[in-house]
C-alpha cells in the first residue's frame, strides 16, 4: 500500500492520540503516506480528510481526547453510507484504513472490509470490554482517574464517618468498577457480571458497622443500577444512610498513563504492519504481553469476561 | 494559658490537618500543652479528648480530610450543650479553644466565648465564603480539583464537539464557580451573586455556534440551580443539547495545595498567639497577605462579596 | 491602537499561554488586531510574526510552556537591535507591545518604550522575584510541583529514616524555597535572603535526632549553594549523612494551577487596557488582589523582599 | 500456620503498603494472626515486632513508602544473624514469613527457608528487574512519575527548542527507561541491555536537526552512564548542546497507581496462600496475568530480559 487512512470513532479515550501518532509515524517510517480522517465515519463520508505528516502528530502523545475528533454516524450503518465512504477513500488514494474505537467502530471496519476495503480495528475505549484483547487503550487511565476520585472521597468518608456509593462507567463490563474497587480499597463492588445481592450487601454493611467499621465505600458500575437507586434501596431496606457520587464524564479525559501510551503505540504500529501485508478485517489486541491480530468478528462473537478472582479477593481484603 | 484544645467542625476541607499541625506545634513551641478534640462539638460534649504531641501531627501536613474527624451536633446549639462542653474543657484542664471550620463552627466558637470560654475561629471550608478573610483554607485545593476536572471534560467536549454543564459547589458563594470558570476557560459562569439571565445565556451560546464555536463549557454553582435543571432549560428554550457533570464530593478531598498548606500554617499559628494573649471571640483571617484577627461576629454580619471583575473578565476572554 | 503584538521571553513559566490568550482575546474583544511574535526578541528582530485570531489561542489556557516559544537574544541588547525590532513592528502595523517574561524581558520592554515604542511588561517567571507585584505568573505552579516532589521524597525519607537535601530554583530570590519548605513541612530552609548558619543547622539537626527525630528534610535555594555542597559540609562538619535531590527542570513545566491561570488572565488583560490608553513603559502587577500598573524602572530599582515571617514560622512548626 | 510475619526490605516502592495490607487481611480472613516486623531484617533481629490487626492496615492502600519501614542489615547476611532472626520469629510465635522487597531481600528469604523457616518473597521494587515475574510492585507508579516529569520538561524543551537528557533509575535493568522513553515520546533511549552507540546517537540527532527537528529528549538509564557524562560526550564529539535532568529520588515515592495497588493486593494475598500450605522458599509473581509462585532461586539464576521490540518501536516512532 502507498497510502493509508486513520480515524477515531465512538467515545473518546485517553491514548487515542498516542495511537494516531503511532499509525502515522510507523507508516511514514515504512515509506507510506497517511491521511487523517476527521470526525469519524461521518467525516469519512463527507470527505473530511487531510494528509498528516510526522510533525502533525508531534507533541500529542500526552494529550487526552482525539485530535481527529469523533462523531456518531447513522448514515454509515447503511450500505449506501459505507459505499460513499469507500468512494471517498479511493478518491483520496487511500488503500487501507485504521479505525481506533470500540464496539460500534469495529462493526464499521468489518463492513468496509466485507465490501473489499481492508480495514483494521484498534481497541480504543475506557471500558476494557472488547473480546480478544487483554486491555483496551484508555482503560488504565480511566482506572487511575477513578481511584484518585475514590482517594479524595475517602478523605471525607473518613473525616465524617459516612458511607459513600460511587458510580463508575461500565454498562456491560464491570472491569473499571472491579479494578478501581480493589485498588481503592472499596468494601463492596457491584458489577454487571455478578448478580446483585442487595440483602447480602446489607448484611455485610451491618456486620461491618457492628465490628466497628465507621464508613464504607461502595463502587457500582452504571450497568447494574445508578448510585441513587442503590442509595434508596439501602435506605428503604435497612435504614442505611449513604452519600452518592457519580463520577461521570471526568472518567474519559486526561493525559494518558504510561501503560496506555505504550499500548497505544504498540497497537497502532501493529495495525500498520497488518495493512502493509494487504490484510483487512482484523482487530489488533494484546494477549499475554504479545501484540496479536485476529478476526474482527471474534470481537463480537466472544463474550468479555471479568476477572472474578479479583472480585473474591476484594471481598477478602475489605473485611 | 497552659493548655489549649483544637477541633475541626463542619464539612472537611483540605488543609485542616495542616492547621491542626500548626496549632499543636506552635503551642508546644511556646510551652503549652495541646488537647485534640475528636468529632467536633459532639466529641467535645462527649469528652472525646486526647493530648497531642509534636509527633502526633507529623506526616499529616499533606493529607486531605481531618485527623480529628468532624461531625454534626444538634445538642451543641443549645446552651445546655455548650455548658456541657465547657465542663469537659475545664475537666481536661483546657483554657482556650481553636475551632477550625466554617460558618456554623464559628457560631459555636462565639457561643463558647460569650459563656466565658475563650475560643478562636480558623476558616476551614472550601467555599471561601467567610467574611473578613480573603481566603479560607481548602479553597485553593478545591479550585484546582475543579479545574483538573474541567480539563478532563474539555478533552471530551473538544473531541465530540459537545457542550457541557459542570455543576460545582457553592450554595451561597460563587467563588469556586467564578475562579474555576475563569481558570478553566469556561464560556459561561452562573453564580448566586449575579442574577441568572437564561435568555442572555441562550443568545451567547447561539452566537458562539454561529461564529463557528463547536463546544461550550458552562459552570454553574449549585446555589443557582442544578446542572440538570439548566440542561432542561436550554433544551426547552432553544433546543440546545448539553451533557451534564456534577462534580460532587470529589471537590472536598485530596492533598492540599501549597497555598492551602501555607495559609493553614499561618492561620493556625496565629490562633495560638491570640489565645496566648488570653483573647477569645475572634476569628483569624488573611487580608492583603497579612494575618489578622477580628471579631467573630463580623464573620456573620458582613456579607461575602464575589470579585465581579473576574466575572466580566471571563466573559471578555470567552468570546 | 489598532494592532498590538505579544511575545514571551526568558525562561518559560506555566501560565504564559494563559497570558497570551488573555492578551489576544481582550484585544480582539475591544476591536483590535493582535500579532504573535515567535521566539522572543530574536524572532521580533527576524520578523517571525503572525496574526493571531480567537481560535489560535483556544485550548491553550491549560498548557505549560509557551506557544510563542522563547529564546535568548544578544543582538537585542544593542540599540541597533532594538531599532531593527521597531522597524519590524512598524512594518507589521503593530503599535504597542506586550512582553511576558522576567527581569531581562522587562529591560527590553523599557528600551523599546524609551525609543518611543509603547511596551508593557507582564511578569512571567516561576521565581516570584519581580519587585512591584505580589506574585509572578508561574510561581504557584512551580510551588506545587516542588511540594509534590517533597511529598514523594518524604515517603522514602520516612520509610528509610534518612535525611534529604532538596535543591530548588531561586538564584536571588528564596520565595520558592520558603513557600515550598513551609508547605512541605521541611525541617530547615536555606534562602539567599538569610545568611546561612551551617553551625546552627548542624545544631538543629543534632537536637532533632536527640529528641527522636528519625529523618529531616532540608530545602536549599540554588542561590545559597548546591545540595551537593551542603551535603559535603554536613558530612565534614558533623558526620551527618544526607541524600541529595536536585529538582531541576521539572520545576518550570506542567499545566498551570488555578491561581496562575487566573493571575495570567488578569494581568494579560490589563496589559491590553494600558496599551489602549496609549501608555507604555509600564509593568503590570497584582498588589493586595488589585491589578495595578507601575513604572517599568521600579521593577529594577526596588529589591524583592522575602516574607521572613514565613521563615520564622517554619522554624517554629518544624520542632 | 497460626501466625505469620511480614516485613519490607530494600529500597521502598509504591504499593508496598498495599501488599502489607493484603498480607494482613488475607491472613486474618483465614483465621491467622499477623505480626508486623519493622525496619526490615535489622528490626527482625532486634525483635522490633508488633501484632497487626485489620484496622492497623486501614487507609494505607493509597500511601507511598512503607509503614513497616525498611533498613539495610549487614548482620543478616551472616548465618549468625539469620539464626538470631529465627529465634525472634519463634519467640513471637511466628511460623512463616512474607518478605516484600527486591533482589537482596529475596536472598534473605531464601537463607531463612534453607534454615528451615518457611519464607516467601513478594517483588517490591520500582526497577522491574526480578526474573520470574512480568512486573514488580512499584514499577507502574515509577513509570508514571517519570513520564509526568518528561511531560513537564518537554514544555521547556519545546518552548526553548533545546534538547534534554533525562537520567532515570535502573542500574542493571532498562525497563523504566524503555517504557518511559516510549511513553514519553523520547527521541533516544539508552539502556544497559543494549550497547551504547554514541556515534549512532550523534548521527540520529544531527539528522533530526537537519530534518527540522527543534528539540530532542534523550532518556538514559543510570546504569549506562550519568546524564552529565552523556552531555559532555555529545558536546565533545559533535558540539551538541543539551540540558541535563537527573530525576533521582522522586521516582521512588508517591501514591501507587491502580495497577500497582491491584498487583500488590494479588501478590500479597498469594503469599499468604503459599504459607497456608506450609511452603517456603518460593517467590510470588505474575505471569501472563496469572498469579504464580516459583523457586526463589530462579529469581537469581535467570537473567531479566528487556522487551527489545519496544526499543525498536521507539526508534521507528521518533523519526
């Protein structure tokens, strides 16, 4: 290939810029040209495309968000939209595409590949919910943002001897809640992968208070229920008073951690290698510290699994 | 005086520990003993009191929250409660009291002083809403916590070209919203000290979009309205889509900034000096970089004023 | 004036970008044009000048360093160089100049003003060493960077019960050392404004160890002596073992704090107001929370004073 | 076993406290008692031992350093010292020992095990240089501390268009330099595992300057040479000017990252499980996300390997 394109799609994640930088520089290092496609698939359809040089991705490895912007695009879900996209790509002399994003972004890459345009998916999402890769780009940064928040809330929880419910992101995947809960020393973690046992939670809290525990921190993934709903349940069932904190959008931003920058660099570079072999329809991932590529379809068919040994461990350590 | 007591009361604020450290060490430096009173006025009534030595306040200058804990106390609002408190103080040989906290805590200190027990107020609250002092302990840290959150949310706002409403603390005082809004480059700031002009806000936003602005950040102090209410208003009035983020409890915690540690050290030490002169019923503050003391009653009678030149400036700079 | 220029000069300081943003937007708000001059006075002589629009200073308020770059320039110290600069300014239709920097940058602004070109100085330096303003832009951020480093080193000092000497910036001014030392809970602070008493320091350290102190943190401003020299002195004089840490260049960088962003916004905007009145030869500063302007020459003739009450306080609190 | 002991030894590392917490709580959860041994092996010989309860390790998961302190101990390198240690352990009813530390600490644990006292090693060191485990506790935090410093220095490097040499820890292992260099976008990384090619480095730098590169960041592991030596070499060989920054002791401290807290929790808990099976002489590690245990001797006999694919990648991405 002589020229490839790169876009970011879906919710932004810290490290997306580091991945874009890796794609651009790796490709240029190997003698190819690179086009940046702005505003995701919508921008692709609209021809919002500009060449990127080495210097255009200088001084971005440390920045949150995505310099290529991201956007939703209903039109791209239709085959008509996809064909428009391919026309644009061809018009710009682009022969392969790197898509950095989550689940929905991958479906788009697969559609393009099936229509004959080689496209590769790089996992960029804070949720860590893409099957086939041990970690996604952005997860480690979001984890650290959450535990910094837990640390701050713990100051107040300890000072006032109050219990707090902290709601974190994760509609279907509990990884952020699980890791942050274990790392934050939370007494209880509620994740979508484990059926919620509110009676058991009440019992644990009451036993804690009996043993002299003065405050508790409960982490709940948004996919289980909202922090507000849980607070109401605890109040109604057992007259347990809690304060509520919904971390919300701060979880997505910020300068990426070392891990996320390294991962983004590795996966972005690998995506270019795959395209250099004229292959498409594949996802890039990391498994046991090895950078791998695998069928994009696997990223949909397999289910993401939470590390339940961490769940058990967090319960043992929060006695 | 041979022995003084110190307590923290009201919402915790970063720097309270630095202030406790200053009180303890300054007093010991001048040959006095110091008793730590745990759990605020409630702990005082209950006799939850222990002597503090130099080492007991080592390694705490950098910690958020308060090692003395804080608590609400209805009983202390009665004269009976206050007399119980004085009995406890006398029983422990304590001759003067330093109270670190906000508005409500000051009322308690004044009540004790009126009953003949010399008490001094040190302003510990993130809200910066205590008349008579330019800054309160904790304000600077909370300000920086908020702007770090704004910076993170801006990553997403820029990437997705979406507008965000960020709700910050401040029931009666808009200082946090005003400073954070100016420092965070917010397009609009809503504070209790300035009547909200929603039509004007809509006009500003629409003009911005017309000029090509792709996203806006709006800061609203909780005392004006909730971020959710504002989002609904903007949607209903002008079909403007916004995302909402309520920063909540993370604003209270965290390691204090340099300014807050220095301020806490200065004000805590000054409180001891005042007690060494057998004076009570006074509040400690900083005015034009000078540490001052003044009648506690002034902290209630005067109104806190927001720096409205900053409000005007933020509008000029967010064109 | 219809068009003004802005440049940064001397060592970079966090908040310089926020000041540039304020200058640009304030001027545009009042109907003027603004030219950015790149690479300081050298760039000015070379005509490295480009117009700046509102969007050019978007998303920079939170960035360290200076987007206008900075550089040394020997040529500008000559009148010939200064006249070249004025030619360039006139060629670009620029009628007034805002110079953001320290001591040396101010001398340049004064020279231009004396040659008839109205120039205004805005204090951008981490050292806080410019007479006539209570604070300089960058000082607060550097202070917080230093205390974060002290906090980290304290972890090791406490764990290993070792004493550390930490060298911080400040050739002539001890403000960073003084504030950071007090805020970091340092046992001893050495600043240029107070004659060093090494024998007294040895005595203090030995008394501390006798009282059971297990470790000490000593802050030394580079203007006093290097950390290495002090370590050698302590070893030779009293066989006291210390570890040494030179913070160096990390003190200059990083995202500016809330205070620095607000200060930069206020001072940058004020500089524009002064130029709008066709005045030059003045410096902008903050005194007792009021933005002021004063003769540039005052910034040289007066001496910077350290707040020695903080020095005394730090000794009382580090018993 | 009914009672186990835990100590930290060697250089402190962020996450040691989280590991201590895990050991204590896991053991208590399974009905055992736990003794904390203060000041490493020296404290063990001296009988500096106290029982730890659940609450004693509350609120420490987020703290840097080690609450058990650490110290050097020559005496423990002798069999006599080791026998004294075993006497102390027996006297306190302790039947198994968890040692958290690096290389030297492991040798001690092996010695005790050989003398019949079951001891387990948990890898706590920022250097990531223990064979048999993919990561050591503290590495991730130190990595992030270093890249925050690089980000700050980059602000100055960019503003002034100067090149910087940053010296990081790593006497025998280049992992910190390698990861931080890749994550920090460094142009050049020098690690002990790759022979230094100064001529090649000079060529790379000169080519960069020719291509228009204005500044470079060079990371050097202390085991290769000091930053000062490298600066002198570059100056002498090719008249290349650089600034030097030695990060030093700040790399050891600070609140542990999410990864380090999770890893510390997992490895600390596993150490208890191993002792519950009456096994000693083993090291705990993580391999491909699985917690494992293996012969302590393997941690000496095998050599640590750096991930050289990262080295190659960093060169490709820093064109």
